[in-house]
């Protein structure tokens, strides 16, 4: 799998999660949603840049650390 195909799968998954949340009277705050690309040092340097992920017509930004999972 290349990074673009993974990004497309992620977009589909975000739609599925959003649909599930709406069905359960929940909402996903797209303005606070970030994503992180995880891989080996070598694989991460092979990628040109993180792919833009859009959700609800908003571009989500990649981050290099997670505030909630204590992964730095």
C-alpha cells in the first residue's frame, strides 16, 4: 500500500465513524481532529509529505505527536 491509498481508506473510515456517531446522537469535532502517520524512520523519510485528509470539507492537519495518548 502506498500513502495515497491509505489516505483514501482513512477518508472512507472517517465517513463511517461520522455516520455511526450521528446514528448514536454524537458528533465529531472536525476542527479538533488531527492525524498522525506512523512508520519506521526509513519509511517515513521515503514519503514526500503527509497527504491532506479532508473531513466535512475541512482539511485536517497532521501532527508528529499525540496529546492524548502520551506518544511523543
